[in-house]
């Protein structure tokens, strides 16, 4: 390893740009490790401040930090946050035009940025590879590094190209970051990314302030309301489908709980508005799919509820971990019924369709985009998934799984957002722009708004809102759009209209279905690993053992103490009473007590002796939950709520 170049001290930079008085645990150790030129793997829990670990060292010495990130929405959010702090940053991802890419990459070669975010698919493009050597790269950061491992829960083949890409950047250290990785994945990440020697910084996965609970409930919606009435503050409810997010948000609103919904099918404007509403507290609860939460740092989330069992403990841990980032007591609750396990196993079977179904879906993509065989590498198309399925008579679950597997095999990429906002760059010289403004009063008004609202718009493409531009220019929306189109014809600016649909990108030339290369051995390996993760999630829900210990054991911390605050440790779970039996006993107990108050021993007389132990546990649980109330004489009655 060559001697690293001198660097500025990290703490003054943290204070200057972020305003924090000190680093969080391990952050400074990680930063100094990469500044000393060592390949480093950082395992920090959700909300642990991973981004600071590469953003600060990027500013500690001359040059540029390249950040590999798989999520477009997250990249854009990071770039916006950096720009607000006065740090020059940009992003390159699928869906951008050739002209836009060329400008951003050339700017990076000319030291215009301190951080450049890249989607992993871009690493093998000629444009990036040809110019990487011209960039003064001081650090290569790999976010969501678990994506490089086939042992992990979110494997993405383009991540395997990172090691090859590193050959273009000799002597540049690599920082890999993730929030969730089991011991085999930790080892695999370092091997796949070409670490010279193992070097891991890992915080314990323990969260002392977060109480995990699994509650066995047949009436999930009623229990959901009960929890939200008893736990004040902001919350998230994770659901499996887009339709469920709408239903649950409506249900909560009808019951006087301030709520909204979020999923990947929303427009960029809708997503931004809903996110801002929740972040500001106007919407207390967000009912969402797993599309919500990545990169969102809201410290005062008090409750995260899952109405269905996630496909892996990695996903569950990451989503549950969005509660209590401020260190205050918070709750993560999984509402579970035995049927949830079978539902999860069914979804697993549909997630790995037959290989001929994958080939059929690939052929349909070629027809849908009217792309000729032998063409299309790097081409992007609007992609309406429901319309695609309807047109080619492919069941949506099978189609979704087939497309995901085609992504994993490196044939296609589909953007993780519901569309792309309008983007614009003013390309004319100052003199040409001034002359154009003098000759065109309407263009002058629009241009002044653009220059004020988007300060970097003369250097980089900026995401713009035509609605906001129209509002501040006091012009109709259509007039603003027509003005931009005319200015583009005059060579004054580059304007890329909004794309409302997800973008499908062919990463390789289209081939005939019989020539579609699919690695069957790898396919079967991934399927087996997915089955193991599903069964681990089911065991977590169905095993009466401290929830914290179960999670820590899964992530390699075998000797942890009981958390003392989960449902098992506090004895408030009826897990040794089967869910269906519990529901039946609960109904009968409530029916008996609605007739008159009575002590527990009198309630017992309404049940066979063999059920008495279970009845006692159910009554104890219902008392803890406030469903039953005991008076001074010890007589039980039903709560009025």
C-alpha cells in the first residue's frame, strides 16, 4: 500500500458543513481508515450515519469521491442535501439522455464536483470507463454493499463489476457500507470487492431503546387502531401492496387518525409532497410499501408496524429500525397470524418462476418496446407495467418476478421510481442568453425564475418543477412549457420533459429468447437462499424467545443478553396459545363479561377445565392491553373503548 497523501482534519469539516459538534460512534474511525488508504467495510445500523463516512473524507483532500448507489431516489436526495450544504455533487443513473450524461461526466473530469453518484449499471459503459482515468478520484464508496453478495437478500449483478472497475482507479481506497449483513455476507462483500485484507468496523445491531413485539392477531385493523391510540407520535405501517397502502390510510382517516399512503407508483410530485407532509408532522402515520424510508432520516418515529411478515429478517430489521433514531423509547410491532407464513411461502414460489416463463417475459419486452434483435444496448423506454401484463396476458406476480430475475442476470434495468421529473440546463453563453432575453420578454421572465430557483442550472442539468416555475413567473403552465421548447430550438437550453412512467433500460443488445443466457445453477442457489431467509423470518415470528436475541443471533451476535423490553421478555404475548384458539377464547371471555362483572375464577367456569391455563393467559393479556378492566374487588369487565 502506498503512503497516503496528506489530508485535512475531519472534525472541523463535519462542524463546518453539517454543524454537528462530534462524530457518532465509529464514524471517525471509519473515516480515518479510508483516509489512510485502507479498504474498509462499515456496518452501521439504519440511521447510524453511513453517508457522513464517505462525504466527510471526500472533502478532506483534493479530488472526487465516486459513490455507487442502486437507488435513483436516494441518489437524488443525497445530491440535493449536499448542494444545500454548499457541496458540489451530481448523479448519473439510468434514464438520463446521452447529452446529459456527457455534460455531467465532463464536469466531473474538470473537478466540478466533490461527489459523483453512479448507479452500478453505469460502471461498464464506455463513457464512464473512458473518462474515469481523467477524474481525480480520492475515494470509491459502495453504498448498500450487501447487494454484491449472492448470499444476501438483495443481490444485484452489476455490483460484481465494481472490482473490475477498480482497476481503472489504482491506489484509490474503497469504502463499502451497509446496514444489514450476516457473517457470510460480511466475508463475501470483502472478497467480491477485492479487499487487500479484511477490515471491518461494525456497531452492535442492538437497539436499547427499541421494543420488538410479535402480536398474534386475527383482527389486525382493530389492533392497529388500538396500538396507535396507545402509542403517541409519528409512525410507519409497512404493507405488501400498493392497494393496501390506500386502504389502510383510508381506514385510519375514517377513524380520526391523520394518515397518508406512499408507494413506488406515485408521480415524483406526489412522492415529494407526501414525504414532506409526513416529515413535517402534518400526516402522523404513513401507510407504505418498502419503497418508503430509504435515506429518510426522521429521528422521532415512535412506532413501526408491519401488517404482514417481511420476506427476510434483513428487510424487517432495516424497516423496524426506522423507529427511535433519536434514542427515545420506541416500538416495532409485527401483527401476525399463522396464515401469514403460508402466504409468504406462496409468494416465494411465485418469485422464482419457470425459466420458460422468464424467456417469454423477455420476448414480450422486445415486442412491447418494438426493439429489433441485435439492437438496444443502453436504450431506455417508458414502461407501464400493468399495461405490459395486460397486453401480453402475463400474470402480474409472475411478470414482476421474471423482470426482477432478468435484472439480476444483467439483461435489463427498471428505475426504482414512478417516473422522472423534467430536467433542464441553460447551455447558452452569458452573452447569447442576455441577447435572447432582450429579444423575448416571455423567455426573459421564465429565465430569471429558473436562474433564481436553480442556481447550478448553467452548469448541470437540474430537476425542475414546471408548476413552480409557472407560479413564480405568473404564467400558464402551457406557456412556460412552450417557452422552454422554443428556447431549446434556438439552442439556448437543453430541456428534457417529465417522464411519468418508470424507465425500462436494455443493458445488453436484445437477443432471441432461445439465446437468452440464464445461469440455472445461480438461479437455484438464489432460490435456496431465499427459502432459508423466509423460514428464518417465520421462525422469528413463531418462536417464543427474546426478539432482540433472535435478531442479534441472526446477524452473528450469539452471546447477547435478553433485551428486557420485547413482548416475550415482558410476558405480554400469548404466543403459547395458538392464534385461532386465542381468538376463540377472547370472543367468549368478552361475551361472558358483557353480561355482568365477575372475578376471573367465575369466568373460568364458562370453559372446560383443560382450557383453564390458556384462558388465564388470555385474560392476563387482555388486562395488559386494556381490553379488560379489573375493579377494586378484582371483578373483570370489558373496556368501553
